[in-house]
């Protein structure tokens, strides 16, 4: 627990505006796996310059009691191959995401909520249940997605889950909805809840386009009617989220 607390504090420091490095990004993940009730902590550190051990990541490297590491300077294709080995075919893999603005008070409390929610999936054999925190890009001005420059870097909070048996769908769905309901309430209480939902991480029952804000959604719909008057992009592609109901 002390290791995790130190890592959460390091993530909070990484998110602060005074430590911003435009070349640095990361994925912070805590997980629960069954059988065994195994808990884990994983970091995905990315730096867009060929620099070994950049200073911005030193708070994580210095306190990490790592089991293994694949940190290296590499090309994108090798990283894709590496990631693919961790995502075998044949599993059920739901996602859901919400966004909140950086606040030093939220990270440990978010983990407490996640840790409590693992009890809801403890009966699911073969489950890998991960909470992922991922920074949004820093913005110079508000954009069509409704992200605000004043927030600095928001945090995308994602649950990424894999398991085998479709009979566990409702159990997993209830755990996901319960966790995010509690997280949204926590973020609202701290004044950092945001409506943005990253479309690629959204659950089917979420509405990421409405999360961009009413004015931005209307602007996108207007552009669609002007440049795609036959609605090909709305009706010609199956699945996904559409601008119009």
C-alpha cells in the first residue's frame, strides 16, 4: 500500500502544471485478477524524444519496486507487437470511461473506490479488472471536444476488463456502473467532474458526443448536414457513435 500511495502521489505530481513536459505521456494502471485476487500496478511511460530516463519520469523510477521492465528506445511497430502479446483473442473486453480535472485530492480516493469495486467481480473466474488513469493533452484553447484550456490536463479514467464467460456479463456491467457512479459523485463533490468521454473508450450505453457540449454537438451536426447531406457517414457505417440518434 505504501508503494501504491507513493506512486499515486507521483502521478499527481506528473499532472501538475509546473511539471508539464510536452514530450511525456503515461498510462497508470492498477489491476485485480482472479483467481487469486492478485493486485498489480503497471506503468506505461512514453517519451517522444530518444532520451534515456528523462527527468519527468524519475519520481516513478526512483520509488518503483519493479518486477519487470521493458523501458527502452524503440520504434512504434515493436511497441505494437509487445502490446499485442498482452491482448489475446477470444476474451470479452468491455470498457467505460469518464473524465475529471486534475486534483491532488482525487487519486487515492479513486483507488479506494476501485479497490472496493473489486469485490463485485470476485466471483468472475479469469477476470482481469483494471483501472487506468491517462492524461489528456495540454490545450492552448477550448476545442470542439469541449475540453478546456483552463483545466490544463484532464484525466481519463478507464475501466478495462477481460474475462471468458458471457454469463458473467451482468456481474461485470453492474460493477462497472457502480464504480463510475461513485467516481462521478466524488469528482462532482471535488468540483472536477467533466462531461467529456473519450469516444474510443466509451461503453455502448454512453453518449460521448453529447459530452462535447450542446453547442459543439450542434456545430458538428450542422457540418454533417452541410457536407454529408445524404448522411452516408451516419448510415453507411455500421456500429459506432453517430451525430444523430
